[in-house]
């Protein structure tokens, strides 16, 4: 049974959405949830039948890390915060995974400082998954944790993402692409030019070459390798475009009676389209390369998103992701470089 540490105070709708979503996950997935936060507030949203359930545990935290707090300073100074205590529980083996919808900066810094990296990984990466037209998804790695990278960082990202998509998303032999401004091998800046031959030579990934941003949603690959700057720009561009299209469709389909009738006929199809681009269906982005299962939920997560983020952590736990990826990283030998 997976034991997950929950930062109950992180997120725009905490602790209510965080607790309610986790409670749904406890019932549906039969996991153990260890809440960290202001106990009196957390208890308000625990159903009576689960108050004394051994699958629910609460540890009071006297401090809360805010979005406006400096990430590193907050982790170092607010030692009795819900985030720090939750991370500590993973480090000490009390919990198998950690989930937070709080400050992304503090989440990333805390994961590194309190839990640490997998041996052989220089820089862990945030790995959000965006929907693709084939009904699956494409992992963007890195989605924003490392704005400046070296070629060897990208090779490590490729392994982290490939193992995830194979074991967690059941993508078989995942196609790994390198984000670039053109498909030709000679295209791009120095980083991608140097990374391309390294990725091409790797035997434990299915590298398909350069991938342009316009082809990502059309399913060009399962894993898109990039630095955190370009990855974050791509991610927000896709999110913004999807939201704009949905708004435009809604406006057009409610503009007159004829459009409204057409919208009723297409209601089912439109609902399916919206679901494909609904972040709550995924729940959160894994922070891969940390020696523990780390899931970062969206700051505006509702209960549904939290439940699905917990499910994502359970998938990682149940497929033994950490041990599998450690084994794959070891195949690099000295090629991954020293941790820095």
C-alpha cells in the first residue's frame, strides 16, 4: 500500500480541495495519506467515517510556505512548514511519495535540498504531460525546472522520461524527440546541436530526431526533450492556445439560435474535446530525477485534480519507477557526469 505525504496547505483552494481530493483517492485507490498542515483546518474536511481510519494520518505544521516566499530561504527557514515536513517524511522513509499544489519554486528547491537526487542525475526535471491528438500524451521534459542546461542533462532527461512513459503511461517503446526549430540534424542552437548525436547514440531510448513545436500535439513523440526555458514556453503556449480555442468555440456557439442548436447536437463531442485539454484529468507533473516520488499539482487544483495527482503517484509507486530508472541510469556508466 502506497504511503503518500500531502502538503495540505499548498494551493489556491487548500486545505479543502487538497483534503477532499486525497480522501477520494484513499477510498478509490486504498492508499495511506499522511497530511501535513494546520490540523484543525484539515480535520474540517475529513469525513466522520475516516476520522479514525488507519489510512489517514495528520501531523500538525505551524508554518506555511507562501507563493511570495523566496523558495530556498523558505525551505531553510520554515522548518515546521507543511511542505518541509512532508518532504522530510519521504527522505526518512515514512512515506513513499509527496504531493503539493503549493509554490513551484519551493517544491523544486525542497525536493533537491530535503530528498536529494538519484545517483547519476545531475539535474532533476519537471515533466508535465500535454494531450496529443492520438488520445495519449507527450511528456515535456524539462517543463521549467532548469532554464540553462548542458547536453548531458538532456540525455538524462531522455532516460527519465522514456522510463516513465514506458512503465507508467504504457507507451511501449516510447518515441523520444528533441525540441528544435527544424527537423534537420544541423538545425538549432549549440545545446541541441551537441545533444543530438549523444541522443542518437543512446541504446536504451528510441530517439526519433528533432521535433518542431507545431508537431507536438499531433503526436510526433511520447517524450519531448528540451531545456526548461524552451519547455516552459512551449507548455504555456499550448495551454494558452487550447484555452483560447475553447473560449472562441463557446462564443461562436452561443452567438445565435442556430449556433445554439448546433452546439446541443455537438455537446458530447465538445465535452470530449474539452476533457482532452483538462489539466485536472492528469492532476500534476512529476519531478523526475529526485530519489523519491514527487508530484507537483497545479496551484489552482480542485479536488478532482488532487485525486488524479495522487493516482499518478500511485502509478509511479506500483511500477517501481525509481528502481527501474536507477537501473537505466547505471547503464550510462561515467557518461552522465558527476553530480553538481
